[in-house]
């Protein structure tokens, strides 16, 4: 009897991981866009909801980032324990339905609620996405894969305001959310066909509801205090109560997390010096990054009086540099580690922030007074954001990829919340002056210098532990 060739013991060809990477990256691109797209829509939202003060409108941005930051960590554990494919698809479907609800909202409080629901979906999706990418690639190719994944995330965050500005100009602010639907459906189709669930590597852990609520209360209260500080003053009872209460809630969370078996954030991860430094750096850079884009659009509309579409085009050169820079950076990190990229990238970004603080004036002069800063911040973003994501998981056991990356992304979102709150506090009044913007740009530069200093202790060189 002749044996069929298909039954011979031939070497099995592993399927290419790139279709899985593409499917995961589409979803990550969408949720990264939504984290920043409303920076461009803020003036349009102020016109659409004229009775709402700037401090209330800021919660359309911050409701997303607060909920996203707090739920990322338990969602990371769910991806590890309950299945990456299941969490990926569940998060993506919730995100898309909430995006539709955002676009159909007719009142600011309804929009804020759907933004929070969007964040639930995004939180379920993101750590599952990175875990899927890490599982699809062999260990020797993971550094490049994670750098590319981080580059897609950084590109979405960086390009969100530019993409949003065009859509808002053409169809109004709801199209900042409708843009998610066609690509999201494509990602659902790809995930249902390509993704494989990995068996759970532990017993399912109960959700730390107390920890999640403490985190949400702490981060939200600090953001509320910062946002209200401009209108009410730093000595206001409301501002002081929010700030002190928020810090107290975060301290109580640390106390709680050290005493429960499965806390919302596993603080033992921070025993690793590199992981600790990377997350502190992520907090500082997350603040600077969000302050940069938010203030750029407010500057373009408030000082140079450009339209939303013109402002979107004007900031585009920076985002276009993110992916090519990240690709080169990923190859470098695979050989030499992330520290040189993180330190140099933070300083390049700081140089761009200093340029905007010192050079642009009241009269528009794009090529000489703005473009150089965009090129510097674009290169800096491409070096830093993907490297922070990759460095955070570089020393973790594969079973902790989901929760470890989720904590890092949560820290970044907390930085975003604080950055938006500070920007609204300094620039959210009716007619911010050039000096107000220069103060914001100075804070961005300082935060990037802090990022560089924190990254000096990061060591992810191959072969080092």
C-alpha cells in the first residue's frame, strides 16, 4: 500500500504570524486614535454643547482615559486567564457599539457615558492584543514584533488629532467615532478566523472590585481637582478636597493591594527595577505627550486662528515620522536594549517642546516656527512610546505578558488624564494668551527631561537579567 504524501513525517511549516499581527494592529490603531482624536474636536464640541463649561467638556476626554486606565489591569489578567481571543473579540464588539452610540449622542452627558463604555471595550481589547502578538512570534522575533505593535499604537495616538480634524471638518464631530466602524468590523472578521485561544495558565481570579473602585476614585478625583483649579483657584475647598481625596484613595489602594490575593494591580511586578523605572517614565511621558497634542490644536485655533482641517494638516508631519523611526528603533533595541532609545528620544522630544516654548509668536510662520518642533517631537515619539511598551514586558514571564503590559498602558493613560487636566486648567478659559501656551510647552520639556533621567536605570540588553 502506497502511503499518501500528506501522511509522511515532513517538517511542519509554521504559519506566518503577520496576519495575526495585522488583525491585532487594526484594533490597537483604532483605540489609540480614540484616545487622542477629541483633542481636535474640542472646539467643535464647545460649539455643539455651548452651555457646557470647558471643565465639563474635558470629561468627554477624561471619562475615556480614567475608565480605560483603571480597567486595563484586570482586563490584562482576564486575557491571561480566560483566553486572549475571547477577550479580544468581546472588547472589540463593545468598543464598536459604544463608538456608534458616541456618534449618535445628542447631549454631552450621554456622550460622556458612551465614552466610558468605549473605554471598557478598549481595556478588554488592548492587553489581549499584545498577548496575541507575543504568542504568535517566536522569542527571538518578539522584540521587533512588540516594537512594531507599539509603533502602530503610537501612530494611532499621534495621528488621531490629524485624522479627526479632517473628518470633523467634513461631517462634524460624530465622524470622529464613526471612523471606527468599517475597520473594526474587518478586525472582528479577521480575529474570528485567525486567532487561537491559549489554555488558561492558572485558576480564574475574582475581580478586585474594591481595588478598581479605589483606582477610579483616586485618578478621577485628582483629574477633577486639576481641571477645576483654573476656574475655582487652588485654595478652593472643592479643588483641595478633590486633590487630597484622590491622593488618599490611591494610598488606600496601595495598602489594599498589599493585602488581597489578587489585587487590581499586582504590585510585586514593581520589585523589578527596570519595570519600576519604565512605568515611572511612562507616567511622565504620557503627561507630556497628551499635553503636546492638546495644546497644539488649541494653539493653532486660538493663537494662529487656523481652521480645524488646517490645524490637522499642520501637525501631520510629526505622526508620519513615528512608524519609520519605530521600525529602526525596534531593530536597534533587539541588539542593544532600549535605554539609548528612551534617553535620546526623551531629550529629542524635550528639544521640540523647548522650541515651541521659545520660538512661535502671534503671527503664523509654519515652516520656520513650527515644523522643526514637529519633526523633533515626531522622532522623539517614535523612539520613546514603542520602546516603553517593549521595555515594560521584556523581563516578564510569558504568563504575565497580559497583566504586565496592561499595567504599563494603564500608567500611560493615567499620565494622559493628568496631562489633559493640566492643559485644561491652564488653557481651558475663553482666551488663553501666548504666555499660557509657553507655560504648557515648558512643562512638556521638563517632563521629558524627567523621563530621560528615569530611563537611565533601564536595562533590557539581550542576555542581561
